[in-house]
C-alpha cells in the first residue's frame, strides 16, 4: 500500500489562494474580452446602419428611374467603398421575378447578377437588420444586411461586409497588456494573501503545535503569546489557562502522592510491627496446642482443641503471608538474582511437592526446553511456583478424582513466558478481574480457613520485582484456569 502524500498547511493555503485568484482574475479577463468583442461588433453594425441610411437618399434617384442608370449606381458604390478602407464588400440586392434576391451592383464584380446571401431574404421580408460576425484566426469581419428603404418602401437590401482587423489589432495590444497586468495582479494577490494568511493563521498554528509538543514533554510553564481578539487569541488564552491549571494540579498530585506514600510506609511499618507482635505469641501457641490436644482424653475437649489448633495455624499463616506481602511491597527489599536452569528448577519444585500432589491425585506435565534459563531469586521463585501449584490443587474438586497441571515455557527475546494450567473449577469474567486483589477468594463456598486470599497477590508482587507481568485466563466455570507470567532470561545480564 503506497503512503499517502502529506502536504503542509502552507502548501494547502497556497494552492487554495492561487486557485481562487486565478479563477477570479481570468474570469474577469474573459468577461472583459467578451464585452470588448461585443462592443466592436455593435459599433461596426451601427456604422453599417448609418452608412445605409446615408445611401438611401442617393440611391433613391437611381431606383426611381427604374434602375436605368445602373452603371452610375455601380460607380457610386465603388466610390463609397474606396473612401472607406474598412468596407470589404458593398452590394445592393433587389428582388427577382422568381421571388428571390440578386445582387444588382457591388464593388466585387464577381457578385453582380448572382443570387444574394439567404440572410438578405430575411432582412427584405421582415424589415430587420441582420449582422453576422466572423472570426477566423487573425481575421475579423462582420456582415451587416440592412433593408433598402425608398420613400418608406422596402425595395431591396444593402449587404455590407466590414473589416474589424484594425480595431482588433489595437485590441490585441490592449489584451496582451491586460494579460500581463492580470498575471502581475495574480502574483501580487497570491503573495499578499499568503503573507497575510501565514501571519494571521499559519504562524499562530505552528506556535500552538510547538507549545503542545513542549507541554506534552512535561514543560507546564509553556505559554502562547497571541494577543489578537479573534478565535485564535481566545484559544491561546484557554491554552495558557489550561497549562496553569495543569501545573497547579500537578503540584497538588505531587503533594498527595507524598502524603499517600507516607501513609503507605506507615501502614507497612504498622503491618510489620503488628505481624511481629502477633507472630511471637502464636508460634509457641501453635507448637504447644497440638501436644495438649494429643494428651487430652475427653473426646469433646480434644475436638475443640483441634479446632483451636487449626485456627491458630490459620492465624499464623495469615500473619506470615501479610508480613511477606508487606516486605515485597517495600522498596528496600532486595532480591538475590542468579541464573537458573528452568527445567531443572521446576523438576526440583515438583519433587518437593510430590507428597502433596500424590495425596490429591494430581499429575504434573511439563513442556520446557532443556536449555532455557531465567534470572531470578531462587527462594522467591520457589514461593511463586508453590503458591500457583497449591492454588491449582486447592481448586481441583475432590469428586473429580484427580486432575492435571501442565507447565510450559517459551523463550521470546529477553523474556521467558511460563504458563501453569489446571483442570479445576475455572473462573467467571468477574472473578478474573479480581483474582489478584488482596484477600479475594474465588470460591466463597469453601471453608474460610482453607485460603487467606493473599497467595496470588504475593505471586504478583514477586513477578513485578522480577520486572515481569502476570495474567490469568479461564474459558469459564468448570473449564480450568491458566496463569501466564514472564521472567527475564538468564542469557542477558
């Protein structure tokens, strides 16, 4: 597909101005030429009519004598023609017995006694004046046919052919001057219009464009200096007000961000302190309660003690995960990155989870190239895979009589994309949007002590600390779930 040519605003305005100016100037020139031509034709027609009227009185004498003096009339016509250089042909046409018209006398001897121009019949019968302009290259003539009037009676026609070459020769000089003036006027109008357009429209728009670029780059001190009272001036004022408001908003956002950052730090410190305060008494309690429950003889009391042990273990795990999440959120937390062979690492994780997987009748399938390495913190990566595998086992229904976890990996440039799929209960669209939210639990029907709702939030924090991304996908309820996440490859430092 060819790239569309882009033209600047200046070029577009130039084209528009030149087009409009050219149309206006050349239209006026054409109108002027047309009017000049019409003026010449009318002028020569009037000359012919005047000549015919002056001939009427002289010719009446010859016609009243029944045209016996044709030779004298012929000489008279030739004399009139010789005195006027513009007359190319001067003929008198009279009716014939057959109803037509013939040329009685003419300064062109070849026309004498020949049939007259058919337009003569129209002028003779309708008592009208007919004029026929003819323009052939540089030759310009007009034929004027005027009724021959003798004592108020139409007895024939004059056919007068006049040359307009002399008038048009002078007009050609004027026309050339007019064209030169038109072209000069076109250039002056074009450049004058372009100068005004560039100064009043293009230049302010360029100023706006540059100001927008600089503002987009973060310079909120940018101002546009357009003082005109038109729409551009109003737009400049609105732009300046906008940058001022943005600057004020940025300052407020920075203050709120500092305040929020301080609150988050205080919250993390509070959680850490609270976690330590809760963890210290819980550890001996969790260690002592199972011993007491084991020694208790009363079945009812023993059952109560087991419930207390379970709640205490849940509280301990919740505190540990809360502390871990707070630690992952802290910018001071440092990871110890190393290059790990992904295939060997996952085999080790699966081996360590072997008893748990076997107990829940879960099979694990892996498709990982043997030479793929990742740059990661070993302990955090173990925590990540343990959480995702535990999560997959936890949400595989017991009545399903087992399930399958599939782990795949593919290297793409400087990243390795890893997927962990299960055959569990799946998720709805709404659940997919909330799954990484802290304390969110997918299955509300499960016992509250089975999940803290922090495992996936911890996974997300671990991936983000590795400069990666994590997402989840599920075809629907009962169709399993797949987690995708990226890690930096170990091939690059």
